[in-house]
C-alpha cells in the first residue's frame, strides 16, 4: 500500500523533527523543507497529498506557500501552523483555501495526526469522486452508443438495411403534420418487384434476398439524404419525398423504373 506523502515546511528544525516523528509513526511518508522556496521545489519533484507549513518564515511566508500550492496543485491540501497570537492570520489562510490550522507550541501531538488524517481523507475522497465521475461519464458514453445502435436496429429492416415499415409509418405521420403546419407538400413513391415469387421459386430464397439487397442499394443511391427510403414489406418499397411535387416524384419514379 502506497503511503500518503506529506511535506513539512518550517524554518525551525526542532518543529520539523516533531512533526516528522508524529506523522511517520502514523504511517505517512514525510519530506522536509526549510523554507518556502525549498517547499516549492519539493512540490515540483513529487505529488504530495498534504503540505503542513508554518505561517511565519523568512524569504517566503507560509501564506505565500499556501497560495502558490493551491494555484499550482489544487488537489494538495494545506494545513497552516501558527501561534495563538496570530489567529487572524490563520483565519485569513482559511479564506485562501487552507484546509485547517494548528497552533504551536503543540500542546497535544494527537491533534497533528488527527488534522493530517482528515486532510488526507479529503484528498482521497476527492480522487475517488473524480474516478467515479470519469467512470460514470465513460459508462454514459457507452450507454449512448448502445442506445443509438439499438435505436438504429429498431428502425431498420434486417435484410436490406433500409428503414422498416414501422419507421415509415412514424415518418409519414410526422411529414403530414409538418406539411399541415408549414403549408408544404410531399410525395410518396411505392415500388413493387414484378414476378418476384416466380424469381424466388426459380432461383431460391438466397438469390431472392440478394436481389432485394441490391435493389435497396440502388434506391439509397438514387434518392436524397432527406428522403425516407423504406421496405414496406416483402418485395414492396416506399419513399417519402419532402417538399416534392407529384410531377417531380413521377419523374423520379420513371427514372428508377427505367
């Protein structure tokens, strides 16, 4: 099991030593930094779940360490160490995103491990929620793809791949409603294969199915994307042509028949 990484930032070696001993005793992997600049270098080197930093340090204050950490490493929690006399500074740190604060000198060492445990649990839950969200998004995408496939299967004829009779009926009702609303026109073309039963009897059903599939390909190639080309049933086919006059539809049908 990977130990949670904690970075201790304090210019006092004794304070760092106390924090390291307490936290390592509870199974955390602890890294030290003697000032804010060193802390930022450590943060570049590895990922820390938690930074515990003194508020008052030379060169760079703990408040500045907090701001830069939250800006560059938003998943890393920060606990501020301050004195009882600097409570206002601790409150300010909370406004800038600090998870918690500790007072020094440390009166109860158990408070250190307790605060660290809560902060790291927050990090763990955040990461877990992110993974769950990513999993849900992936599952939703897969579900959408599956639904599209099922929807496509439900409205397509199994043999020819054209729209099926039910989809044609739904499309016909929708087209009638549209034309009534918009005062528009549409046309229907019905195709029927002559003597198909004789062809089937003579050549067999497999050849008959092949013939129907080839006719479906021809129909799809010769009509517009906006037209609804469907298998009406057996050797019968139908096409809905939105915005098409009777004369134009007849011309298109004659071209197909020829």
